C-alpha cells in the first residue's frame, strides 16, 4: 500500500494550512516637516495598503527617496515594517522615516 503525499508549501509543516502572504497595512511617515506626504508616497511605488507586501520593494523605496535629494544623506530615509507590529499579523504597517535637509 502506498501513501500519496501532497506537496508542502515552503515554511509550513504537514497538517498546517499554508500561511497567507503578508499585506501592507497603514503607511506611517515620520520626520517630514516641509515635504508633503504625497511626495513621499509617490516614491513608494508598489507599496500600497492592502497589497501583498513585497519586501524587496522596501529597499527600492529607500533608494528612490534618496534620489529625490530632499533628505539628509548622512541619515538616509528608511522604509521598514513597523517593529512594533505583532509578528503574526497578516497586515504589516510600513514605517517611513525621513530627515529633511
């Protein structure tokens, strides 16, 4: 008698339901005094509330913000998942920190 095993999704164990992909929650921006929120959000291409979170886009967004030339190069902008968010939450808030020049 042979038993047929179903393929297992990466990061899961047999008998567990596959984990849902992380999604973008709220986008929080800190440090902008003169720069309008929409200018910063423009540089976060592909990072919008409700979308599946592509972690590689966080680094791309940091680079795009630096290319703008509006922010301090010694303390470059950071775009990261909010460290205060629960690790098992499906929706991850994004924290954008900038220091204007």
